[in-house]
């Protein structure tokens, strides 16, 4: 795993813990938050990891350079999508996804 994804994963787990604590405070604001955090497995089973993952990846997408986003959107246009398969002579054969 690259350093970038390692950092993203750490941010996801941190956000999952924050979501858990927020839910605990929301459910009973007079009770202090728990001193012992649930294990990662418990956070995942309770759905906090998935909620955090969606949130963090959305934040990363929103913070991307707008010019990079334009290139991504340009590549996703139907006329630009294709699958490259290596032929017998190592020359790529292009098959468009969408037939006109």
C-alpha cells in the first residue's frame, strides 16, 4: 500500500471514531463519552468505517484540483471510453464501449 493510501486509511479510521463519539453524544448528551473506544472490527460492523470512508473519499474528491477533474470528466465521455486488449502481435486492439 502506498503512503498516500496509508494516510487515507488512517484518516478514515479517525473519522469513524469521530462518528462513533458523535453518535454516543447525540444518543445521551448527559452521559460522558466512553473512555474505551470500540475495536476497529466493531466500528466496521456497526457501519462507522463505511460512513467515514464515503465522507473522506468525498472530501478528497472535492479538494481535487479542478483542472484534474476536467480531465477525468473528459475521459469519461462515452466517445473516449475504450478497452484495450493486447493482440497476438502486442498491438492494442480498441473496442469502444458504446456503439453509435
